C-alpha cells in the first residue's frame, strides 16, 4: 500500500503536464527517505530535465539511500538529455519503484537492468495500468510512429450532432464544452473535415481560464473547398495543415499556401487517403489527434480503423429530424449486429446534465485495439 500511495502522487504530478511534452511521455517522480517526501518532479517540456532529475535536484544529499517512485522506466540512453538511470546510480539511491516499463521495444527494460546491475533494488508494475493509460498516446506513437486518435462528439440522445437545418450551437452544456477545451490542450493536433469548416467556421483553438496550448489544426479537404478567409487559416501560431489529394486544384493549393497553410497531398483521390495522412502526420511528430469531425469523416476514420479512443458526449435532448439531421457516424456500417464495432474499457462520466461515454474500439474478434 505504501508503494501505491507514493506512485499515485507521482501519477498526479505527471498528469498535470499532459499536452506539454510533445512526443515525449508525461512522467512523475517522488523521492522518499525515512517515511518523508524529500523530492518531487515532473517532466514539463521536451528537451528539458526529466522528472527524476527535478526530483533528485530537490532531494539533494537526501537522495542517497532513498526510495524513488517513477511512473515510467528511467531512460538508459542519451537523447536530448543525459540518461536518468545513470543519475539514479550516481546519487546512490537504495530502491527504485517503476510503474511501467518503456514501451519502445528498442530500450524497454534496459533502464531497469542498469539499475539492478548497480545493486539498486528495483520493483516494477506498481499501478502499471494507470501509468499506461496516462501515456496511451506516447505508447502508440513510440512504437508505430502514428498519432493516437481520440474521437470526440457531442450529440443529442437520439444521436444527432446538428438539427435538420444544420444548427449545432449548443448541444451540450458549459461543463462539457470546458472539458473539451482541456482535451484540445492535451492533444498535439485537432482534426475536422471541410464540411465542418464550411458549416461552422470554427477557430479550433483552446479556450480555458488558464494559459493553454493550441493544437495543430488539421482539415481533411479532398476538393479544397475551404475558403481563404476561414478562421482556421487566420489563427496565429502553428500553420494549419490541409489534407487533400493530387487531383485538387493546383491554383487553390498555391492560394492556401500563400495564406500560410501547409497543404499535404494524401493520395490521388477522389477522397483523402486517411491511412497515408496519419503516416504523414506522424512523420511531422504529431503524436495525438483530437478528431472533432462530422459524420462523414468520423465514419471514414472508424471504417479504416484509425480511431483509438471514442468519447461520446450526450446531452439530455431529443431533436429528431430523421435523415435530414446529421448523426455521429455516416458510413455503410455493418450488415449484422454481430459485426458492430464494440468498445472495451468503457467508462461513464457526468458533466452537469450531460453524460460522456468513453471507450476503446475493438476492430477484430481477437479483442485487440
């Protein structure tokens, strides 16, 4: 129980840095000696000190003979910073408790092995599931170099994301909308389709009462219908990325690029090759994407098995509208209920009067994501 107590504290510290570390994981560390916390730290920004370094610096001379709790296996290689495992050996700590090993198959286990070789007692797997979930985007990206995609939608109880006239403001309440901006802060990119831009002209920025980071704006637009005056092109910061095809107008491509956008050709058309798009976005070090698309884009992403997590916000409203009112997913779908895409590890959370159902899609009968 003592190990879990201090590891929970380390996990809390790590979670506070979600969205800030780029392609790096979020990591928390707590140094304990004689039943007293003597050092704490979190990895706050890519290229800067890791959690262990901050915690050991705070502990100072007290680090010798201490127990160190860290949410991810200490690194054993030189990257943008020196290896943390070597620093732990240098400080002569007595014991290191690790929540989860490094998911990168090239380095997994090497940090723990280095510590053991130096005579340090090492325990692993303490709150491993919680630690893995905290870094689910990093875990996918470091292995596959593909972004972790979280679908977020807001709909009525009858599954409509807009009325039959296209009105969608506002479906959910203030608490749900505030949390969605927290999700934007935590993701490297935000993705919509051209239809959403044409209908709503969103800015796709993060609006919180505290300073927050804006994700890279990504628009799937096979025909380059996005207007040059769209808000997503006018927002300061990282240039918007337009996913299109080689069949789109060269003139419009040049105009969008003059507006500062990055135009990426993904296939020859008629639709954007979404699998290729994810690969190209991964190469740009976009490790996580919040998908806020309409039914067509959502359906295509699900059909191509590109969605890793689904978060459905339901407002206690019924709007009707039949086929004239758009729904969350618009694709041919399964012929049989047994062929439907189920979700696993489902959770339910309430935001005011709204309910969010979250889970991870299972794309095959073997149960893998």
